């Protein structure tokens, strides 16, 4: 994962400097594994003045914890979830660094019926983040999170507000449209 994290740092530095060169700030957005990578990279980014904030979508809070969640789904691997999870490197654990993103706003979006990344990951990330922070429960699951139109509207409003320097808490109806 060191190489992946280095790639994310390099991409973030290039995109932020390119945005600033054109008079804009960069909004960092990541989904699932990309969201977890984005949390770590944004937390460690040196010049946060180049950034608007972070939008984390269906990210997990801890590499070992998500491996235990995945191993729990099958009877054959359920018994080995604890010992096997300790073979996973947890150095880049998102929940350990999300608090360092402040004073940038952090939006944590998560589907209420996510079968891949349980919602407790979003709860843990939100609890560990510093203000300004926002937790949005969206309709749907994991890979189809932006199929429901209300979810797309929320994302566009959050992106618009971050681009204009505003932070607003949004709620989404939990009933299917």
C-alpha cells in the first residue's frame, strides 16, 4: 500500500497545484477504498490552503476492521477473521488521521444499506473527525450510491458549497424515491 499511497500523494499535489495555478482550490473526493486513501492523503497534505475540503463516500475507517467485516460474511473464513486480519498492514488507518484534516470541512457520505462497507465505519470516521464535519446518510448501498436522484443532488450541492466556501449540513430522506 506504500506505493498506492505515494501515487495518491503525487496526484493530489499535482492536481492541487494545477488548480491553484488556475485560481481555484481543489476538492478531494474518494469512494470506498479511494475514500480511505483520500482521507489519509488529505490529512497528510502540507498546504491545506490549496484545498476546499474532503468528501468521503462509503470509505472504511480501518484496514484490519474492513478485512474482518469481509471475512465475517462467509462461514469458512468467519473463524479466522481475527488472526487473518492481523496480516493486514494498518499503517495508513484513516480513522487515526482524519482529525488532522481540520480546519478543512469533511463530508462523510454513506449508504444506509451498504453491504460492502458497514455504516459503523462512517460513524467511526465522523467521531474521529474535527469540526467542521458533516455526516450524510444516503439512500442505497455501495456501488449504486449515486443511482438515486436525491443522492446526486446532495453531492452536487456539497460540491457547489465547497467551491464557494460554504459548509451546509444536508439531510436525505431515508425512504426510497
